[in-house]
């Protein structure tokens, strides 16, 4: 029984580790209202670059 529990935990850990999103995450558009203009500070992010 202990071997079965370890197997289930290992398979669960592998399944969770493999479901991540790769690459850069895109910011979704706003749910309401218009998105800010492309040259505004809000559209450049927190770093301002």
C-alpha cells in the first residue's frame, strides 16, 4: 500500500510539473473599457522600458 501511495504521489508531481505554460505571458486585454494607447506608460509595463 505504501508503494502504491508513493507511485500515485510521484505520478501526480510529474503531471503537475508538465502542465506549465512556456514562453512569455501576454497581458490580456481589459474586461471593460478601451485598452490604453500603445505609447502610454501603462502599456509599457512597470519598468517603463
